[in-house]
């Protein structure tokens, strides 16, 4: 086994090892498309080289033809050939099936959790003073209306398990802690159905409260939510400072 076929295989393997493992030790890894391009170039150069004369072609193809036709084979080589001939169609069939069969994995979805609110809500600020009375009144409404889903501000109300996406956890730093009061006002007023398409309104169980609650009650609930969760709303000033 020291014919041109073995040498060619070693060259191709050498190129692959060099590009994938050796080169990245010295410089940034190459993009896969470039590696494939180099491998294809190597293979085609080898093919050009071995087809230069009839004898070099025969030296290259001989072992392949003899292996596939089974000419004069005995013992272990015979078995290897049979296993190979059975395995190839099986693997091709399996590969084709694996790529074509529909999968039961849920598609990755890109629901925007905090889409931009409609213009009329941008920049609204809470008109009510932040007094203990207002906070208590807001929390009273909160516990009668919002608790079943949002729980004690932690998103773990008794009904929460039934919903996906789950009810927002107001204690988490990713919800109201990074939002402005105007954003909450919008979300509470118009609920899940008020979300734009990128927020996937059809998935949200958040009710629309504008018919049940007056604006004043909503602002009080917002105060109660912030007080209860231990967060402070973001304000315009803070945002400008950050920029
Ligand atoms: C039927 C269950 C349910 C009830 C009741 C409910 N919510 Fe929600 N709420 C949700 C779900 C589910 C989400 C998350 C999906 C979404 O953003 O629309 C959510 C999201 C929110 C958000 C958005 C948070 C964020 O990070 O964007 C706010 C604010 C909110 N709810 C406030 C309230 C208030 C205030 C009440 C009571 C007046 C209330 N919710 C009652 C289910 C509920």
C-alpha cells in the first residue's frame, strides 16, 4: 500500500489537519468556506496529476477498481468489501432521511419582549404624587387583579404556570427595572393584544385593562408595582446621562 492512492489520501489529510488544527495555533482560524475551497483545490490538483498519463491513472485507480470488483479477493478483504457495499447505500439513505424528515423541535422564535411603544405613550410620566396612600391603593388593585398571574411581583401567581410566555417577573432586573413608567402604562392599558407584530400579540396572555381601569388607577398600580418589587423606574434623565 504505497501507491499514489495512499499518497494522495495522506496529502488531503495533511492539508485538512494543517488548516483546521495547526494553523489556528499561530493565527486566527480560517472560515470554513475557505478551508473547503483549499481542500477542493488540493483534490483537483491531485486528480489533474494522476490523470496525466494512462499508467499513472491505472496506478491510482487500480486499487479502487480491484477493491470494488472483488477481483481475486480472499479472507478479510472480501468481508470488508461486502460490509462496505452494504453500508454505503445504508448511510446515504439514512443521511437523506435525517435531513428530510420533519423534526419535532420547536422553531427558534424571536419574540421581542420589549418592543417600542406607540408614539402616544412615549415620554408620559406619572401625574400622581408618589405617596404611601397612592402606593397602597395601587397595590390593593394589583393584588386583586394582577396577582393571579404576576404573583407577589415575582411572576409566580397561581395561574402563571399555564402561560407561555410566562407572566412578567417584576422583581427580575430584566423587566420593569429597565423600563420607564410610560412603557408600563402602555402595556397595562392595551395588554397583549396591544403589542406590535414583533411582540407576537397572539402569544401573550396579558389582559387589556383600559376598559376596567381608569388611567389614574393604572398609574397607582405602577407605583405599587415599583414599590413592591423594590425597583425604580428608568427616567428620561438617566437615559440621557448614559448616552
Ligand atoms: C392572565 C394573566 C395576567 C394577568 C391577570 C395580568 N398579566 Fe401582566 N402579563 C401577563 C403575561 C403572560 C405577560 C408577559 C407577556 C407580555 O409581555 O405581554 C405580562 C406582562 C406584563 C407587563 C410587561 C412587563 C415587561 O417586562 O414588558 C406588565 C407591565 C404587566 N404584565 C402588568 C400587569 C398588571 C399591572 C396587571 C394587573 C392590572 C397584570 N399584568 C395582569 C399575564 C397577566
